[in-house]
C-alpha cells in the first residue's frame, strides 16, 4: 500500500526521469511527436509544468482553507497547454524546472493536519491533500515515458506500476481489462493506453489497444 512518504519519493524520482528525458533534446527534437497522439514533446512538457502549477493551487487550498481550483476551466487548461507548446525549448525546460521546484516547496510546507484537509480535483473528486503527491507521481512517471526517449515502463519502479495498474483498473472497470497476460511493464503500458508488446487475452489472442489514460 502506498504511503505519503512513498509518493513524495516517487514525485522526486519521476521528476528526475522527466529531467533525464529532456536533457538531450534540442529545439527540433523537442518539437517532434510524443507517444501521445496529436501531441508533440512540447505539449507533454507544457502539460506537466501546468499540472505542477495546478496542484500547487490544491496545496494552497489545503494549507489555508481557501478553495482554490486546479484550473479556472477545462478550456483554460487546454489553452495553457497549447500556448506552452509554442514556447522555445529552453523556456519550456525552465518552466518545467521552476514549476516542479515550487510544487516541492509547497509540499514541504504542509503540516500533518493540513495533509488531511479535503480538496477538489479537476475531475470533481473530493480527496485528502495526501492524495496530491500520488496525482503528481502519475503525471511525471507516465509522461516521462510519453516523451518517447529511452525511458520505458520497465524503467519505472515496480511498486509504482502495481499501484498504477490498480488505479487504472478501478477507473476503467475490471471488464475492460479482464485476464490479460504479459509481463508487468507491458501490462501497465497496455492499461495506460500506451505502446506495449506481448499482451494477450486469457485465450491467447492479442489484446485490443485501449485509449490513452491520463
């Protein structure tokens, strides 16, 4: 079972994976397609940076009690990603670094009581603030893979992948993902709607691809 300490460590690890993926990208490769249909690597980085800012809003909510939504609207969220994807590569990297660091600072400020404060996610779920590091972990881990460099689901912590599989099955429904077979990394990729190999149904037929999740 994941704990707050575990997810905070995963946030740092996933952020480092994203940083590693971005390290050798020049302007041209930054603008190349990602593993997510319709999105370039710039879209991915803009999304991850904007997500850090949005989660910082929830941290403010938990710390002060002042309701602070992640985004002003779904339309604004998408507009921020699109505008961010037009930035030069160096600016995007700087935004990624700054937003990640500010979120880390915000997480370090919360008291034990404030971690129990309830906040509202962009999907309308009421969750304790202690859920925020897990929300961020999913973003940085999965999108580090989406950048389409050398990082694969097999490079992610197995404990994280197990939690992610449990999370996705809970949201997609067990009927959608019933009895698939394969190695754990590829099953995780399959469930997340990412490229995978060797995942089959219980009858041995190739599993039908799922739409991207997250």
